[in-house]
C-alpha cells in the first residue's frame, strides 16, 4: 500500500490546456478531463464581454487577445476547440505565435470518447508540434 501511495505522490503534475469556446461540448471535455489527472484546462477563451472573468468551475473565462499570454503563463501543451462548438475568432498573428511556440491547435470530437484523457494524449503525441509542459503554475 505504501508503494502505491508513493507512486501516486510522484505522479507528474497535469499538463495545461486552453479551451476555445464555452459551449456544452467544451463543458463536457472540461468535466471529463478534470476527472482524470493527466490534463487541466487552465483557461476558457470567449469573446462575449459578459462572460469575461467569470469561471467555469475553477477555470476563468478570458478574451481571445489573452490567448498567447495564457499559453505562455501556464506552459500549455495545446489549445483545444470542440467540433461544432461556437469558438471566438482567433487572429492570424495568434496562430503564427502558437506555431512559433510549438503549441498545436487541436479539434476534439463533440462526442466524448471512452477515455477522453487517453484520446487527447494520443492526439497530442501524433501532433508534430508537441510542446507539452507542466500545468502546475
């Protein structure tokens, strides 16, 4: 039992993510990833002024102009969007900056897979821009 506790305590911190949008699919992914310990969504991005600085669980909602700063602050390994979800517009300079930072913009399926965390880990692994950092910040 002590060995199992020791392994649990040495487990690496979850990797940080930023989610574009706040629709139902985004909430589902947030909840599913929060149930595991591999990833944490550190910020949601939405362009509606009445959503700014509100929270979904413990996660703040920020403006699209803050995306690059949030990716840097949290050392995010990916920026996520969900198929069919309304996402805020992202400027070309932001996409260029994400490429420079080697942070991929990934599209997740609207229907949750059996293991959301495992699915995301494989998706990131297959992405050539893999720059996953730790989300403990």
